[in-house]
C-alpha cells in the first residue's frame, strides 16, 4: 500500500512540475492549426503535444540564470470525431506523418477475424474486455485490448492490434487487406 501511495504522489508531483509549464507553453504554428481545423472541423477533446522534443540548457553568465532552448521536431494531436478516436503525428512543416484511428472490432477486415479465430480460438474482443461484466480469469485466452487503423503519409494502411496473452503484451500487424504481417512483443508494458 505504501508503494502505491508513493507512486501516486510521484505522479502528482511530476504532473505539477512538468505538466503545467507556463514558462515554455506549447506553441502550435497557426498554419498547422488552420489546416487541422479545415480537415477536422467537428473534432472534440483536442489535445496537442510535442511528439519529439529536445531541450538544451546552458548557464548564462550575464543574466546569471539558466537558459533553455526547446526544439520541437514533431507535434501530435489526439482528438475525437465520434465514434472514432484519432492520434496524428505531424512534422514541423505541417505534413501528416501518421494517422492512428482507434476503431471497434466490427470494422476490422474479415481476414483479421479469420486469423484471430484460427490462431487465438475463443479470443476476447476489446468491447468484452472493457465491459464491466468481464472479469479476467486465469484461462489464458488472448485479449484483443485495442485495435487501430494506421495510415501513412502516402495513404498506405495497416491495422495494429494490441493483445494480452497471459502476462505479456504483443502487437499484431496486418496490411490494409487484413493479411498478417508480424507479431512483436510490447516492451513498454508498465
């Protein structure tokens, strides 16, 4: 219990320290905001962040203070256009690098469902996993915890499913037609 309390206090401290940065607020270029609003005029719950940021800090002997240079290479924006949730990575020139659309399993290509039925008999869907009625049992069933459509800058599509298999998490990737491409372990499990 003590570890849990310390963990939440640490999270609160880091959020207050780093999350509320009035000295260096995120400044999204107006042209990028205008382009975003023209493409997604009905977006709600819009949140912009830096996807790739580097900080350089140096001591200024004249002002006797630390100077910080913030360099942003990419921006990311997450938002909703009901019923989907989006996450887009945009470079500093306003070009979309990747679009991720979180989607219900009913919209996945049939070939993906066939692959799951063949390789993960009795798998649990995201809707079942997130429902209040599902209780995780020690039944070693594969849980499809999240599914996304990934769209590259050239318009190419892939599907990515995050699965929970026992105590490990994996990403299953499929091409735009639903053909299986690869399975990789998620090493960023927290």
